């Protein structure tokens, strides 16, 4: 029988109905997630110096809003955004008919004199209350908007700073980790790994009736021949009692509820997704075929092999593109809209006309060069293997258990995604490129966080020796220096990481909430693997 869970409803942590947002009953998982993260919150003001010495952020949850919509796709996009990026999140939601787990980030500047009273009660600060209301209204509008195809789960977090310029230290990787924690709650119900069982009737005379465990399929404990014979029967010949319990036919979205979500897609919020990927994943047979690309799905890579290699896993790369930077904004957005209504053939025409190009090639070619766009243009229906080179930072679909977590020490811009790819390469992950699916960057103005970062890091806020301890820089770079900015700090951090990965001694640094909650939360129970 298929395990069954009830989808949660949208509900804020704080009561804000007076502002017009809807209040709904909470699911146990939603409360558990919020409580666990906030129990590990350290109420303190972050200073510029602290960010380089004690560089693991501590974030407090102000609210969570989870979509009541049924899940029909076995891949959850995990992403993050500042509050001013809600238009980009809306565009992504309209392009993806599957689940999205997003962590919205805001910050507050407090003086030392008011911090002691304010830190324990951040949700009562007017600016943060406004952010909570805005997030709740956005969640409600998405749930009501028929053009929003996604099932959107939102978490709003806040960080407190001492100095205004410290707010450039956007905690990318901690936000990704929190979105990953949220993405795997027990209601993310599509196809099982270890928890979902069903009886299928096979046309094979030898195997007339079998209890099919998806965990057996993904971990190769069932032979491909058996899988091929059972899968059509599972989809089309499920016993009537199971179909009645599921409340729908085996091909419908409602049928798949009750199973732990296996895959996550690590995408940025300003990317929209080609229609082919969601369409293929909505069909059970093609979804199952995609899942078979991930050996031992749901089984954690051993802690030691995660850094030194051995167990491995799969990273499925989705090719990313952007519109020509010389195009007027309106024309660029029109091209993106055309692509979202089209196919790979339409994208290739736009590439030929130079309206579209591989993502970020004009600025940082190494970031996506290993995707081998020359091969992607000619690829048919089969994924192809690539070898990641230094600086590679693709957008990937990975097993939520086997994939390494993001290192919490990376803040601001630079090397934050690259380190995870380097960890996967060291762990002997195989990198495959999806032959037809693609992402397109949607042109937009820089976010507030981005504007502040580039102003401060490039011009105003170079860290001098009094702000960045000399011995810490010596430890990272092996030489003394009088100043380092954020980009140099992250680069030095990565240089040390590469050295430790080669030696097999690298250990991921996680924030306390991620570290403890993945051990405590029910949908992460039994989690064993690398940091």
C-alpha cells in the first residue's frame, strides 16, 4: 500500500491576519521545522569583523507558508531570494509545474543599545513585520493565481547586523541549506525512496503479483528487465483498492501522494525553466526513467567518501542560457517568453540569431564551459557525460540525500556554488547533461543586496588589517596581507578547500540549524552521510 500524508496548508508563524493575510491550520512538520531552526538561532548582532572570524550565519525564521497544492513532479527546486526579488520568483513559479522551496532573506540593522531588547522579539519590529506581511500576501496570491503552476513553499528568515555595510554579506549557502531542509518535508509527496510501496500486477507469467518498493528499483536491487516489466503494470494496472485509497488514477497527480521526495534542483531564482522538463516529469514513466539515472537514490554517500571519493552519485546538469546583454529589456523578456512557449528547436534558432547565448560566457566563461554547449546543440534524447573543470558552477539536479551540503562560510559573491561542485567531483559523482531541458536567465535589475555588495566590495569597504585578523589570512593564504575584501576572502577559502579535497580531509562547515535539524526532523530521520 502507498503511504499517505496530508498536504499542509499555507500558514504564517506569526499572526498577521489583521494585515489581510489568510491564516490556516499548521501541519506538524511545518511547526517542527520552524521550531528546530529557531531553537538553534543565536541572538547576536553580526559585525564586519565577526563575519570573517565567526563566519557561520545565524538566521531566525519569521514565517513559513507552504502550498496546499498537490505535488506531481519528483524534483523540488531549492532557491533563495531577498524580498525585492519576488517578481523573479513569480516568473519562475509560472514556468515550473512542480514544487519550489524558497528561503526569503531580509536583514535588520540594530544599535548595541537596543539590541538586547530587540533580538528576542524581532518579529515585532515594524520593518520585519512588513516583510512578513508582504511574504504572506505573496504566498496567498501565488496560491490563487491560475497562471502560477508551481507548488511554492516559502520560509522567511532574518539576520541582525551591527553596521550597515555588513548587510552585503548575503548568506547564499546557508539559505540553500535551509531551502533543502524545507524541500524534503514529508508532504513533498511524489515517488518513493524506501517509504513508498505499491502492489502491481505484471503481465509476466512468472511474476504475476509483486510488492514493488521504489527504493529497490533505484538502488538496482531489482534488475532492469524486472523494472521494465513491472513499471507499465504499476502505472496502468494498479489494484482498484490502491487507486481508491489514493483518490485518483495511477497517472494522476493525486495518485503519487504519500512518498518521500527524492530529488532537488539547485537553481537560482532568476532562472525560468523550459516547459519540456516539467512536462516529462509529470508523466510517471518518463519520471521513473529520469530517476534511474541516479544510482542508489536516497542512500547517503559515506562521510569519508564524500570528500575523498568512492561512493559517488549523479549530478544532472541543466544547460543555462541568457539573452544577449545588448538587447533592450523589453525585447529580452519577449525572447524569454517565446522560449517558455517553445522547444529546444526554438532555442537553437534564437542562439543562431544571437538573441540567446550560453549563460554568463561574457563575464565568467569557466562557470558553464564544461557543459559543452557544442554537444548540447546536437544532443538527441540521451544525456551525455562531462568532466567538470576548475570554476565550474552549473545548475544541477541531485539526490537530496547523497549531494553534499553547501559550505556555510561563503558569504557575499564568489565561489559559493563552485565549492559544492568541487565536493561532488572529489566524491566521484558522474556529471550528466540533460539533452533537451534548459534554463533561461530572465533579465532584471540588480537586487539591493547585489548593488550594495559591488559598491562596498569594489570601492568603499575594503577590509583593512584591523577588521580582518592577520593570522586568519595567513592561515588561509599562507602569507600575510594588510587587506582583503569579500571576494578575496571567498577565493582564499576555496583555495584551502581545494587543497583539503586533494588530501581527502575537507569537511563542510554548516550552520547549527542545518547540522542539528537534519538529524531531528522526521523527513530527515535516519540521515547518515557527509556534512
